[in-house]
């Protein structure tokens, strides 16, 4: 199991980014969270198998490519602290 920590920048707020991330994460049975940050970025922390996390990254970028200007992706070891995937407000 792995953990992804991703920060997306661009026109990523107000376009359904969090809801798309939650739907994709739930479809792939990933756990973690997504939130809008004050600096107008979107942050995602999610855990699951490396294959499913890679698929999640691809699907996010396929779905929202027109809004993403850049991303910062970090792979680390899973902690197992999440039960499901949620949107933080």
C-alpha cells in the first residue's frame, strides 16, 4: 500500500474538482481526502495500491486536464489511517 500527496494548481477551484476526485477515489476504493486550499490550489491525500493510485492520477488528469496548470506529486508509505475518501471543507 502507498500514499499519494498531490497539490494541483491552475483553475482548479469552482469546477467540480473535489467532487470528481471523490467519485474517482470511491470508484477505485481508495481512502483519504481532498480539499480546497486558501492559495487556490487543491490538495489530495489518498491511499491504496500503487496500481489504483496510478490509475487515479491518470483519471484525474484525463477528466480535469483543461483546468490543471501544474501538480506536485509525492509518493510515500501508507499509514492506513483513513477508512474512506472524503471532501474536507
